[in-house]
C-alpha cells in the first residue's frame, strides 16, 4: 500500500496557532484549473420543508456549475443539517429504498473528453451492500460508467464499466475515497492510502452526464450513502494536492 504522505501544497493553509496549526481553504482554491467541478453538501437545495416530500431537489457544483436533480419529489435524497459523524456538517443522504438519488436531467456540454483520465474523490460513508454507484460519469448511452461504487459488495473504482480492483471496507465511517488512472495502472485509495492497484484505462466516451448516488443515466445502481464532498478533476492531482484534500476533509468533517 502507498501513502501520499503529509506534504501539503506550498502556500496553502493559514497559520492559526502558535504550534503551526493550519486552516485549509476549499478545494476550489488549491486544485486550480485541473478541478472540473465540486459538490459541497452546504450547496444542496432543500425543497418542500415541513412536508412529507421534504428533501434535496437539486445540487449545483461550485466550480463548473453542473446541476444534478431528483427526478420526482418522492426520489429526493434527504439532508442531515448537522451530521454528528461529519463534525456536525451537513450531508446529502441517498438511499436505495425509494431510489433517492440525483443525476443530470439531460446531456450537458462535454464534461470530460474521450481519452482523458478523470480523477474522482468523495468524502462520505456508505454501506457495503450489493452493486451500486456513489459518484458516476457517463454519456447518454449509460454503458461505460467511470465511477466510485460498490461491486460484489466491495468498495471500488471502475473505468468504462470495467471492474478490476476491490476493497472490502469493514466499517461505515466517513472516509475520503479516490479513484484515478495513470499509464498502465489504476488506483483506488482510502484516506490517502492506496488499497488497490489494477489495470489503467482512458475514458472511452465523451462524458455528458453525472450521477450522485446512482448511475449517470436512469435510476439503477442506487446506493445508500451520506455525502459531504464530491470532487472531479480533469487529471489526477499531484501527491501534494491529494494530501491537501485529505487534510481539508479531516479539518472540516
């Protein structure tokens, strides 16, 4: 297993204590132009408050502004305003029961071009049960997902619907999950430690859709999860940027 270490991006973080404590800024600051979009749970839109259909109706990315929506009032994820497991920060909660998830309403302009190798990361918790998507990108055909997901009851990362590596997590606590591909290898990491290495690939389709808590197209592969932050980059960040993302998540949540 490989650890990314503790070297943060140079110049990122503000000293807030005599012992050198840091406050890490939002990923929109330190991931720069490589960041495609980031969904922060504090940006989720809650609808029909106080009714039987209260839930997250839409969630807008903070960088590119990509919007994912619930297809109906009855399929809205719930929102926990102060989740104790996440340092009392909000979480968007998807659920396989009731297919509570968010996805693109239709094709977006190109999110990722074919032949690129996007990096995906999420900070959240999810149950190991069945096969389901947590954070998924694809085209309108929906046949080549690039996703952090469950396959055969194990946490993993898939490319173009090809499944190689697994990681059987033993708990449902919050973690930073990352998936990326470089050259001949692909990697899946948990809290900065690479737990699976397998065959790498470039993205096959031109990506125009995103799904949070499900496949990017349709309503299948719905997961049960609590999500605080989801990050999509055009290419894998540097080791320092990954370390800074982990430090940010540990600071915030």
